[in-house]
C-alpha cells in the first residue's frame, strides 16, 4: 500500500528535517501525524517553553532559522539584549518572535487549555500542514544525573552545553502521563501505513515518548511497520550529544547500539551508506540511504526512501 | 534655602517631563525622590506592568520614545507582530525591549522581591540618577465606573481609548496599601525642601497616591512647601483624558477646579500664562510660568521656576 496514515516520532532539529521531508512527499490529503517529545520542555522566566514542538512547528512552517539551526528566521533580539542589561537570566536565548510563542502558550495553558490544543492552533495560524501533537498533554521533564547530582535537561543541554558526564536519565512525570489519545488512536488506526522514528537522539528525544505508559504496548500491537532512521552516521552524531552520551553510558556510538537500543520495537532500521558494511549484523531489517539531510531535496529523498522501505516490509 | 530634598509625585508622560527637569536642575548630590503612581499598574498576558513607573524610568534614563510619547526609544516590534499572528491579545502595545522590563519584573516579584526593590535595581542598571519609588509596594488598582459597569483602568485608557463616560473612579487596594516607608520618611525629613506635584492627571495619577493611608496626614504634617503644577492649560489638558473626565464629573476643566480639587493640600499652584488672569481668584498662592514642556530647556526652566516658587513660600 502507498497510502494511509504515517505517524512520525521526533525530537528537535534532526527529527524535524525528516518530518519536513515526510510532510512534503506525502499527498496533501494525507499529511503525517508528527508526535513530538516534550521531555525537554521546561519553565523558564515564568514561561512554558517546548523546544522540540517549536523546532518542529517552525521547520514545518518554513520559519526555521537555518543559520542558527534553532529558533525562528527573521528573528530580532531586542528583548534578550535588554534582559541582559537588566541582569536577567540570559543563557537560554529567546528571540523576540519566538518569545511571543512562549508567552501566548503560557497564557493559554494557565487559562486551562491543553498543550495539544495550543499547539494545534499555533500550527494552523502559522500554516503548518501536518498535524503536530505533543506526546502527552501531561508534563514530562527529562532530568540528567551528573556527577554534581540531578539537573534539569535544559540546564544540562543549553546552560552547561552538554559538558557534564551523563550518568543516568530520568523522565519525571512520565509514569503518570497519559499518551495523547490521538497518538494512541493513530497507532491503532486501520489505515496506519507506517510509524517512523526520526533520526533524533534515542536516549533524550525518543525514550521520553516511549516512557509514556501505553506507548510501547501500542507499538507492539500496531500492525503497520515501525522503522527508525539512525541518528548515528559512521560512529558520529550529526548534531548534539548523542554520541557523547552513548560513550558515557559505556556504549559504542554505532548503528549497532542504536539497533540494540530500540530492539524488538523496530521492524526496520534505515542506516547511512557509511554504515552499510554492518547492515547484515544488526539483527533487524535494514535499508541503506543517505541519512545526512543537508538540502531540502535530501529531506524529501530520505522521506521517500523511508516510506518505500516501510511499504516493502508491510503490515506484520 | 536652595538645597535639601525634593520629593516629586508623578503619573506618566506629563509628570515625567517635569521629573526629568527636576533631576537635571538639582545638584547631582541631591537628586529628587520621584514617587510614582502605581494605580494604573495591571496584569496583562501574565506580566506585571507598571506604566507610570516605566515611563518615568525611560524618561529619566533618556530612553523614552519621543516619537510615540510612550515606551522606549530604539524599540522593535517583532514580539507584538508575532503575538497578533498567533491570535494573542494585542491591544496593549508591548515593544520587544519594553517587554524585557515587564517579564523580568514579573519574575522577580514572583520570587518575592518588592516592586520598589525591582524598580531601584532596574533604574540603577539603566542609569537613572534620581531615586524612583512606587508609592507603595502593595497593589493598588484604579477602576473606572462606566455606563457598562466597572472596568480596569487600562481597559478604559488603552483598550477603549478613554471613550466611555467616567462616572466614578475607585482605587482598589488603596485602603489596605502601605505607603512606601521611604516616601513617608522623606516627607518627614528635616531636610525636605519641597514637595512637587507634577502636572499629571489629578484624578487618575495623583489621587491614587493621596488615597494611600498616611499620605495626606504626612502632607499635612510636612513643613516644606507643597506645590502643584496644573495639568490644565487654558481649559485644556496637554495630553490624555484629564479635561474629558473633569467634564464628565460636572467640573469645568480649568485651573480653578484643579486648585479646588487639591484644596488645602497645596501651599502653591503653578499655572500657565494662558491662565494668568484667574491667578488671584484661585484661593492659593500661584506662580505663572510656561507649563507646556516641549523642549528639554522647557522642562529645566519649569523645574527651576517651580523650585524657586517653592523656596519663596518656604517652610510653614
């Protein structure tokens, strides 16, 4: 089958590239459902900030800042400049346009709206075609155990620039969180074509989604193929601390460890040409593709490759 | 005497002009204490906004936007533009730089700091020489009775652009508010030279200050002269709804009514040349001056005139 619903799980930047590719190659009448990690959401300066949701939203709306690789394009920085001058906390860079998203989201959440409702409305107003969904409307907060104790994820990721050695990760709130019903509904949908795990960090972007009760069971019950794209290429992560964290966990930063990490969850793994030689030893069906997405054409080509691979596996 | 402490009471724009004049003509070692109305403070988009304090702060720091007459100079509007796009409330215009003040103030107030402490720190960082003090650290909120019921002051002033007929004004919280101890302390100070009521709206900018318990008594006990500058010139207000409100209260928008409104509180009233003919009929000592402040020289000249007038009255 070459139609039906595609569900994509994604963290931030790398995942968003494939999510964009999927949204462009799928027919407009069957846009993908993009499920975002909210484990790296946090409260900062009194604002509710959802970095992965926003990276996805900006990327899918064509508003992403391609110079920085994060935040919005056509951004201005007057707020941040003044905040620094006033002695405010300025380690998390908030552009003036980006800030409007956080402030309005915070206001609506305080008003009692759900994160998914706010996200849907923002996405519609910014012209995002695919449906963008937080994994849960309940708060899940990734925490990082360092040699100085447990710290918040953004404290680790942005403030301390991933310098601390990661001993352990925890997803606070995950056990009590309810997966978004539309996420579970899509996984049970008869029309489900494929589940795509985007090339996001398995430990900090995908594991929080899998930690929400019911998600692993829904994956196990799901009749459509579940395929992941490895975020590790030739022993390195394209961006971010994936390889560093794997090393700190005593794991080889390799596609083999990515395959082992996801284990039975997967029906297939897409790896890069750089890793083609180990394809047969991964214990999972593999497809080899160019997984580094530099251009828009790369994103679309990988999306087509992933979908073709999933369609070839078919329902199980 | 020509030295000692000068205390100035001020609302927003008109008052801030004279406050700036005072701060420039007084010796740097004896800066004025500027006491700001906080009755038009409000909570908006989850932010604690103090319009009069901020107008004073920007004006005294030389950061005021002289094109708009409110807000900051060198302002950008990316936040507001995006907020509108997201369907947020955009009737109260918040520039990107201005926003940093509100957000950081809100964060610090939630942290348990007082409004006066936050104001003092911001003023220091922005290079404001005079001491800038809210009348109280406790919330006072001006409310406006219209034919459609009671509404918040900024709803009346900005959102409805002063269109509703004002039936009554109330200063919610004033009866329970404590005047800032440094304000009362200054009024009782042996070294007090003069109290200047700036040409702000008597009903909406000065009355909230006078409504705080202890302020009128401190004025009555105060041995230094208390002089006001009339915000009404030739039957008109320079800016804002002063004349309109006076008319709605059944009062002639005239210096006579300004004199009557302040009554015994004053030792002297400074009026404009346009009103010189009624000077003798006001029942209070008057000085005639150019009270319209267009240039910086005008602000300084009026400040000198007011201080000279007060010094001439002397302690009573």
